[in-house]
């Protein structure tokens, strides 16, 4: 149980990081377009 919880939180963190990177790239693309 504890192992699965740790694994799940790791996946969640990884997912959040991917979303943040995606948002950052899109944001910078828009700024470059101005």
C-alpha cells in the first residue's frame, strides 16, 4: 500500500511537471510572436 502510494505521487509529480513545461513553452512561444 505504501509503495503504491509513493509510486502514484511520483507519477502525479511527473505529470504536473510535464504540464508545467508544456504551459511554459506555449507561453514563451506567444511572447516570441509579439
